[in-house]
C-alpha cells in the first residue's frame, strides 16, 4: 500500500509505535523552535533536565511575541533566552528579525524533516513539505535533549485542489473555506494534506498561509508536497541544497477526501468569535469598520505585503479606520523598503509596526469599545484583541486592503484590474540577527542571566488515593487557551512568573475564579468538547496546577493541551456519556474513589456527586501517559527515571 507525504516523513522518523491511526508513536525530531512567550519555560525545563548541549540537528529561539517591553520583565526574559541558548547550542533570533514561523520557513525549514515548536502554528513549515507540529515547552525541551516526541498516529485528510484562484481571492480564502467545511474540531487527530493540480498554482507563501491555519482546524499538522515551486523558493533563499522532492504515492490511502475548486472560491471572512464562523465577504459588505490589521505568521510574507502595497498605492486609508501593518520578517521588511513598496504603505497612512506578532497576540492595537476589526491573522477568539467587546473578522490581505480604503467591509473583487504581483526570484539574504551559540569549548564561560521576573516552575503531585474535591468551574464547548490563560499587554510580561499569571486565569469566563481557587485550594474543572483549543501555551496547564486543579473532565480535549495537562500532572478525563455534562453543577462536592489506582491502570472510573448521581468517566491514556501522571507530571517522572 502506498504512503501519503505525512506517512513517509513519519516512517523515516519512527522510533517506536505502530503506524496505525490512533496508536501512540514516538518520533525523532530534527529541528526545534521556541518563541519568547513560551521559551523561558522551555529553557528552564531544559536546564532542569541537565543536558549540556542540544542534540537536535538545529534548534532556534525566536523573540517575537513580547516585544512591547512596557517594563523590565520582557527584556529580562529576552536576556535569559539569549544567554541560555548561547550556552546550550541553540541559535538565537534577535528581536527585530521577525516572527518565528515566517523566519523559520525562510531560513531553516527543510522538506521531509521533522520540527516541533513551542507554538501552535509550527505547522506553517508544512508549506515546504516539512512536518511541523506545535507542542508544549516541556516537550520541546525533551526533544532538544534528544528525546522522542510522542503523538497519536494521525489519520490523513486529503484536500484535492483543482482550478486556479480568481483575481483578488487569496490563500486565506482557501483555508477559510476548509475551516467552513471542517470546523475547528475537523482536523483533530489528523494531518491535512493538499494535493491536485491546483497545488502547482500556489507559491510557498500561499501554501504556508494554508498550513499555518491548519492549527485552527485542530489538526496535528498540514502538508503540501515539495515540488518545483518549493525548489524555486529555496533557491530564492539561497538554500537549494536543502531541497528534496516529496509527493504522496499514487496508491496512497486517505481517511477522508475533499475537493476544492479554486476557481469557484470567493473572498471569505471568519466572523466573531471563532475561525470557523465563516461567511462570504459579499454578505457582510457595507459593515462599518474601525480597524484593519495586516500581518501575523499567517499573512505577512512578501507576497502579502506587495499585494497590500499595490492596492494602497496612491490612496488614503479611510479617516475612520486605523490600519496597522507588521511585515513578517526582517527579510520581508528590508525588501519592501528597497523596492519602494514600504513608501506606498506609509504614504497611504498605514501605521507600520515592527516585524513581530504585535496585535495578533493583543500586544497593542486593541480596537475601540465594541469596535470592528478586520485582521489577516488566524485567531479571533473572544477578548484576544485586548478589547472584550470587540468583533474581530479574519480576512485576506486583499479584503483587508480594500476595506481599509473604503471604511466598510468591501469585496476586493471590486478593486479593478487583476493585480500581477511577482515575488522576487532572489530574496535578500542577511542572517546578521541570528546569533550562533558558543562552541562546546567556550560554553562553560557563558553566564546565564536571570532577571527577577523569572520564578520557579510549579511541580505537580502524584494523584491522591481517593479524590475528594469540588467542581470549581464549569465551562462550555470550544474553550480556548486564551480563555484559560489570556495574553495581551498586561499579562504576557508575566509568562515566566506563574504566581502573578494566576491572577488572570480564566478571568475571561469568570472574574472570581482565581480568588475562589486560592480560597478553596483548587478543585476540578468541567468543560465541553474541544477543551483547550488554540495555543500551545503550557501556562494553560501550569497555572491551573498552581491554583490546585487536580483534574479536568471534558467531552473532548484539544491535542496539544491534553499533552500539556499530562506533562504537568493534571488528569484529563472524558465523559462516557456526554449528556452527563448537564448533571454537574458548579460548586458541587465530588468524590472519585480509587483515583490513583484508576490513573495507574483503569480505563474507567466514577465521579460521585453530592446530588447522588454517579457518572462514569473514561481515562483514555497510554501506559506512558499513566506513568507520567502517576509520578505527578513529566519533571517528576524524568527525575524518578534517572
Ligand atoms: C498564539 O498565537 O496564541 C501564540 C501566542 O502564538 C501561542 C503561543 C503562546 O501562547 O505563547 C500559540 O499559538 O501556541
Ligand atoms: Fe505570533 Fe500570532 Fe502567529 Fe501566534 S498566531 S505566532 S501570536 S503571529
């Protein structure tokens, strides 16, 4: 039987396990990346493991999230990351060099290799046929130390692309169409592979927009083949030597197949507050807007920037609209400046930001009260923009630019003649903001600098024999990590300071939660389906751990979050009968008899509620996960196992 692209890469990297969808497999990881908002934790954990030098082929630390530096905290974290990476063999991408996924695609990604990153959009690398996966910082630390990365062998969803995109319809519209079809849970447990004649018509930046937002499908990863288009991109990056062709076998077998005719697509928008709440722009036309933000790891390539510049040239941004533009990398920014397109953006009234995540993670540019913001980003979760009642619509750069000029949501197909944007055949190569690590001989002399913002990481405890607890918080479906552990200007500076972060935990859903948890000494959380979707931030497990959360019972979990819960010793359980969710009331006293024994070995256990009901729960865990949970989390587990 033939293999798909993902299956080929997995086969070449398989350490243990069976390549049968649903089985746990261990993979060898060639490259890792971290960003600064999750990086401090990853490196603190790497240090705690005691490995002197990374064992991967390449590891890179990026500074792109917390670049606002409203106080000393972020600068302290940056210096810590800069020094700890120098000591242990990791390259350091300085602030100003760009967003991790964009830079990694440009400078380091290699078709056919594996990459894990402490950021959920690591699958961006799938745009050049690299298997990129988002992971918690602790898993990245383990991989840097040469350890395997464990995933569930994915199912493979094939999306067959036919036809050619019409003018003013972009790659963003393709992935929004996929989100409309499959929804935010549609990719869970799967890798999405793009095939068909339409693939050849898409450049690498377009492919990367699509694989990037595969994260919003809940997919383990997304992949394009590595073909002549990939080769041309790598050549433009002076890295043709990294090219290898990669395609599925003709007789590859898929678990599900869909077809999208690119020529039938129209501009789309994901409406508040979910990336799968997709409607045609034509239906939303005329809606008054307050803000437009262009950039993020989804749409900040040279192609995106040149498209926007061409549409804004000679025009003025509407007086009621504030437009921000963040190029994705120093490479893009420099090329924009050199070709003059940057001048067109500035002249039109765009507010140019540094090449970093910026507004995407709520670091500035919060919309006005109840404001409407069009963003080329990948997430429009409630309150993520920093304004709780704002409405964020995710759109293509084409729709964003047309609307910024008009002041209302505008179908870009009305913008006149088709644009003919060509990305340069040769990119501007200058890696002067990538610092190389010290040599093994010099590493001993490097002092790791730790500022006062860096606090110890909480460590989990082994499960109690019988659990007597309280249902401290009950939440609904699709709870995101932005609900559990919000980000933004006021909170992100404390990513290395769990006690301080805990003051903000779940406050989007319930302002009283942190206080209540502290007073009651913790409890358990009950959630609906797809609990923990979104970011890879392990703070969404670490902070609840700090607040005494022992377990989460949900209808289902998102992949990265469940791994993070296990790594920190919080037991994830699911309802045997999802309708039992309705029986549980916040504040109820709960008992789980034989809790520790069940975690160690049983598939089923019972939650007894003071109301008299007895609810069967499932523990869908592998032997390895049970051992980690029984030890009270990965750090204890690693310590116990020498
Ligand atoms: C995000 O887009 O939510 C982030 C910020 O990049 C996160 C990582 C984080 O929370 O630091 C992600 O996607 O993993
Ligand atoms: Fe940064 Fe936004 Fe991309 Fe996350 S989604 S890595 S915050 S640009």
